[in-house]
C-alpha cells in the first residue's frame, strides 16, 4: 500500500526473518532491473519492523519502520535494515541535536571558544583555532557529534558561514594590536566542491573588514576524496586571496602524498590520536616524528592537536 509521497508499506504474514529478507530483496532487485522509463534511477530504502516483537502499537511500528528506513538512506540507500532499539535511539538523538542546532542558529544562542596555537621555537602565540559551542542549557552533545549531525544535512552550510562571520566580526579588533595573529576556522569538505566558496569567504571578510592574511581555513583530508580537481581550483583561489589553508587531522584515514604534492596548503595538523598515544604506546613517537619530517620536507608549518599538558 502507498502511505503517501514516495513511501510505501508491505505487510508480510510470516514469522520467518529469512522470508521477509527474501521479499524485500526481490522488491529492491525488481525495481532496479525494471525497463520502465518511469522507474529510471530509482532506489529503494527499506526499514523492517516485526509485530509483536518490536511493538503491538501500529503507530509505533510505522514510526520504527520510518526511522529505520531513514538510517538506511543515511548509510547509502538501496538497502534494507531490521529495526533495533539502538538505531531508534541514535536517530532520535540526531533529530534532537539537529533541532538544537537550528534553534541555536536562529537565536544566536552560540558562543565561540578560541584554542591558542603556540610556536614552540619561540614560545610565542601564533594564532587561535575558533571552535563553536552551543549554550542552550541542555545536556551537552560533543562538538564532534554536533558537526557529524550537521554534515548529514544542509545545516553544515549555515554553521560554517555563521562561524566565519562571527569570528571575523568579533576578532577584527585583536588584529589591530596583534597584526601577525592568525585565526583558524574549520570549513566542511562539502564546501570544497562548491566553486562559489572563495566568493562567499571574500564577501564576509570585506563586510567585517578582516584581513585575509590573518585567516586560516582548516579542511580535512577526506574532503578531497569526492573531487580533487574541483578542490584544487577552489583552494587555489583561496590561496591567491592571501588566506592560509591547513590540512586537518593529518595521518588518519585518507592520508596521501598525492594531496601534499597536488594541493597548495600552508599547515598540516597532526591528528590528536597520535599526540594522545605518544606516551602510551611504543613506536608512536617514531610515527609522529615521521609526520613532522614530512611536513617540514614540504615546507609546511606543522601543528600538533590535543596538546593538553
């Protein structure tokens, strides 16, 4: 039956999970193989619930199925997933965080914290990394979780430009008395495949009268996976504006000499994992030392994340 929009429901009279899997798998496969022009490029995401195991309430069963289907869409579509409580709790938590972000952005109920970066050779202040915090009084979600949730929607666009505007607006007076201080702002990898990014950054800098040479844009290595060619164009324009670029979380996941040789960046930031493990695991200091030497080989300034003491 059709529930509405592009949502449909199948009720299967069986106690066998294997039979339910077979029905759903055939439905996904048949639509994918259809020759009908009306079904071109259609994918099917399915959330499966069981009565009475998951609930005896029709309302709850539909809600659980819908929530599980949403999880499938987030994880790549054209698949199916059986409901479990952990999935429901995760999605519910994400909906709450998303709502908190939206409210905080509308009300300006956000503050920035600034983490200092110290030049080890002189022990003088080099700059600050700007970090966003929600101050809505609710139970705190970690900053990583907030960004992770925002990345799954268009909210990350609002966050990035809000932070960039806020930092350049409230820190421009500091630059007057400290002309060499650099403020670092994180930008989502989603923006690096938008050729309009340099123009948007330039517009904010002009509005707030903030010197481009005092700004550093931080991006993660994984950002380049989708389109290295477009990222090169965008970063080149940002470089020409005088803005510095830092490669964040270096050494984790997608590390590649290709990025170091293909892209123009000013800093690499050693992932916090390596700093945390320096005094816990043998051999990690050698790996950290190697990353530092690689950075210096390419004439990059190297920043260590997570230096707590």
